[in-house]
């Protein structure tokens, strides 16, 4: 698309009203297929209504000179911003989308 970055909330989720105006194209994959795209590319999936789990693997690459967090620092930030025991700690204090991957 050529409309720039769509409006998102602090967690990187597209505004639902904007999402309704997008012409979504379904993509069907077979087991073992991969799909590579930039995380800012508009995308979504329907809720999983099956009795099987849906798995996703996120790989992130950046130059070492970018000064991003180490794996240990990332894990601390991830746990602080999205603890596995419950809801996100404080939605008002979340960094911008992908904020834990890039330093200001």
C-alpha cells in the first residue's frame, strides 16, 4: 500500500476502524510453508477456533552497530512489558511498536 503506517495502539495493533477499510487478501499455507514479511506490513489472522495450537516463530535481525539489546536485556524487557502470569503491566507505559528491539 502507499498510505504510510496505519494508526496503531501502543501494542502495535491497527485501529479496528481502519482495519475494516482495508481490502484483505487471504493467504493459505500448507504445513511447513514459511511467509516472510516486515512487521509493519498490515497483517492479521482470524481467531484459532480449532483444538490445535497455532505456532509462530519470530526472527529479528539488526546490525550489531544499531546497539539493540542483548538477548538477556531483551528477555528482561519482554518480561517487564508482557509478563506471562497476567495482563501487560501498564498499557500506558508500553514503548512504541517494536520498541524493545530498538534503542532511542
